[in-house]
């Protein structure tokens, strides 16, 4: 499968102009997809129909603890063959932290061929210093680090913008490649999206260094409309095409806007 061309010249109906996008590999305007333990057929369906528009796959929810190493290697190899990077989500990483197995886990993740790993404290209480130590440990193991800001099941983590920004600053200083902003408490499990909070976080950092979790079309449209196509979004398997159509101004984001949507 070839790399995405800026104006989709290699796609059907290429006489119809659409908004251009930077070609893969990208460091911003990235689409990250959550893999919740799918099999090879489901993964191949994604790659065949939308692989050119997927930058990274997050092997998530700890499902990899239920699968064999051979199966995980097969999945990772197939993703790499389609110019898609891979990172392991933080769920099991938090269990490893509690059990004193973090270094061993990062070594194994690297052996399996993963490009990156998530360092989170979504379900396990962890100090900023603890997370920064894990970020450095993972970096030393040769992995890019996606640090996560936020906590599952608690929307009060969003109460202090200054504390959130303090965390994110510390993660980058410790060597994080990107910081992912948790959706729960922001756009999930709340009556109204906390849009001002997200825009204030985006204003405090280079938005290219942030990833926003966005699991519904309205939230995805909000980020693309307000932050432009430089925004990195974490979405579900079945949302990739809709998001790319939005980024290309084909639907849900303006009406066939043909001005560059690169955000630059």
C-alpha cells in the first residue's frame, strides 16, 4: 500500500479537488486508532480501506495480555508494512508499575517491535515524579513515549488548568514525544464538552505535540474546526474515514472547502 499523496492523486475521482494534506509519515495532523483486541481480519479491513489515513495504532485496554506474542508480532509487522506505527496503551503499564515490572515490560514491548508506549495514570494513582521516571525508563529502552494527562472515572482532574499544564510540562521535560489528553471528563461522561479547557491547554503548548482523545463526530469536528488539521486525534476503528473526510473538507467540516486544510 502506497503512502498518502498530498492531494489524493492516486485515489478514485481524482479530477475532483479536495483540501490537501501532508503525506505520511506525519508528525502532526495524525490520526491514531484504538485497537481493542481485534483480529487480523479486522485489522486488514482497516488497512485496506483506510490504511493510508492511519498514522498510529494503539494496542489498547490491556487486551494484549490475552494474546500470544506471535499474534502480536504478526499484527505489528502488518501495520509496519503499511507505514503505520504502533504503540501499546497504558492499561497494563499501570499494572506493571504496581508490580515493579515496568522495566521488564518496556523491554518486552520493544522486542515485539513496538515504536512507542503510553505512560498513563488513568486508573492508578501516580505522582508526577513517578510518571516522569517511567517516561525516562521507556525512552531509555528505545521507545517513543506518549504520556497521558487525565484519569478515568473522575472528571475532577479537569478542575485545575494550571496543574494540568504543570503535568504536561513535566512530561515533555522528562522526554515524552507527545501528550495525550484523556477524553473522560472532557468530552466523555459529561453533559457539555469542556471546550474552553481544551483550547486553553492547546494555547499553552505547541498543538502538534498534543493528542486529543475524540470518540464522537461532534468532538472531532470541534477540534478540526478550532485547531485545524495540525491537530492529532485519537479515534476508534470505525471513525477513520469520517475523520479523513472531515479533514479533507468533504463533509461535516465546511462545504467542500478547497483552501488548504494543512493548518499551516
